[in-house]
């Protein structure tokens, strides 16, 4: 039997700034993209309050509202959405890309992976509850809200140093708490942080709990000395958790090239992965910048790369489709 199921031009996996921007560009190129945006669509911005650093919003905008607008703009040009989490993906090198939602199979000529990354969490009480009320995982996003205030940064890697240096421009006092006396961060970043007159290092301390004050915002952090076991309540206005990120590559990690931390590897200056027709964008590939604007930028690149791929790829017997045209019949399986 010939396989006459619909083969999409492009499936996008992910409903954050990268995925929606990819969808917008692809939709405007008449590719009619199908986006699997996840059950909790909107990505990390769904858990963000004020966004003040996205160009075009001089008064700032709430993260979820901004994502609604991204989504609506992609929808306006014909993007279709599936508001669910993908169960399985079968990537192909130049063939048909397959996406599964339970037993349902979706096929596409090309795919853009835009699943993002999530900040690593401490897993202690108060951490999630006080998110947006003093506890943050993004120094660049939220540092400026703590002008003249007291802030603690948790972590000992380059992100913690980078965040501390950035936030120390606003905060009056900044304490960098690390669970070990040694720091994982590069020497140069440690030196730079130490040079700031308002940054103090506090080791070896782990966070036991984030505790609200009477106003419902973060009041203090309960710290435990990792050596002596002694605890102390550390009063602070803001706490930044900077202990790394986890790329959401679990559904594709054995199929496409990733680095040792699970970030999908793309060719420099492009969104191409090692598989033809498979593109990756946003925080899923980015361990450095991780901003909504940079994610959106690479989302745009992904859509253009996919468009050019669909235009230029010659028909292949394995792919079962003609670029820009309707799916052809599947060649009969030998012996069937
Ligand atoms: P890293 O994995 O390098 O560092 C994570 C830090 O968090 C470590 O100090 C680690 O402690 C600590 N940590 C992890 N889990 C916990 C926990 N549960 N409780 C307390 N502390 C914890 O992540 P980064 O995000 O800092 O950096 C990731 C990569 O990005 C690195 O390669 C880094 O060099 C790079 N980067 C470079 C920058 C630059 O050059 N400007 C800026 C930002 C990142 P421990 O050491 O004990 O495991």
C-alpha cells in the first residue's frame, strides 16, 4: 500500500522564543509549519515576570504576555500548534523526520529542534514558590531590579561569576555562596569577581531554604556550613541561582550529535546539525548567551536554513518526497 499520510514541510519542536520565531519565519515562507509547543508552552518566559531587555517593549512586558504575542504572530501566518509534549522523535539523515505523540505519528521533510534548556535547581523549599519574588535564575534578566539592595548569588562556576559581576553593578552588597572552598570557574573570572569592591565570597555553604519575609517576598536564605553543619539565616533581598543549565535534548540525545553536557551541536554560523534536514536553535544549542533575543535570532536562522534545505534538496528515494511538492508514493519494500 502506498503511504499517503501527510508529510509536513517542517515540524518545529518547542514553544519558546526560538520555536515561535522559527515558526513565524517558516509560516511567512508558506511552509505551513506544525509546532509542538509543549504542554506548558512559552518556555522559560512562562515563569518570568517583567522582561525589560527585549527590544521593542520600552515599557517592559510580562514574560507570558510576550510569549502569547510571539505565538499569535506565528499563528497569523498559518502556523498550526500541538499543545503537548512530544513522546518520541525519530530523526533521519535527509529522509522523513518522525515525531510521536503516544501512538500518533507525524511526518515531516525537515525539523527544527527548539526544546530549550532549563536552569538547574537546588531542589530546596521556597525556591520555586519565591520565583519572581526575590529568587531568580537569570542575572542578566533580573539583576537591575535589585538596585541598591542586598543580593546573594549561589554557585561557583563561570555563570555564577558572570552573574555576580553583572548584578554587582546594581546591588549594594553581593555575596557569592559556593558549596566548596574551591571554585569551578576559570581563574580569570574568579579574579574579575574578586576585584569588585562589593562582592564577597562565602564558602563552603549550601542553601537549605529560601524564606519569605512579612511582605511575601524573599526575606532570608537559610545557609548551612558544609563543613561544620552550622546554619545561619542570611538576610537578603534577592537570590540568584547560577548552578548551570540542563539542555532539553533527552528525546534526541542518541540520534544527533551533542556535546558532553547534552547541548545539540550545530555547524558554526548555522543551525545545521550533523543530520541533513535537522536543525537546532535556541538554548538547546547555546550555553553562553541564553537570552530571549538570541534564541529568537537563531530561531529565524533555523527557519531560513530549513527553507533553503527544502528548496535545494533533490528528491531522494529514501525521503519519499519532492521538495516543494506533494509527497510521492513510498517505494514498495523489497520482498513485501
Ligand atoms: P558549571 O557546571 O560550570 O558550574 C556549576 C556550579 O554550580 C559549580 O560551582 C557547582 O559546584 C555548582 N553546583 C551545581 N549543582 C549544585 C547544587 N545542587 N548546589 C550547589 N551548587 C551546585 O555551570 P556554569 O553555568 O557556571 O557554566 C557552564 C559552562 O558555560 C561552563 O563551561 C562555563 O565555562 C561556561 N560559561 C562561560 C562563561 C564565560 O566564559 N564568560 C560565562 C558562563 C558560562 P561544584 O563545582 O561543587 O560541582
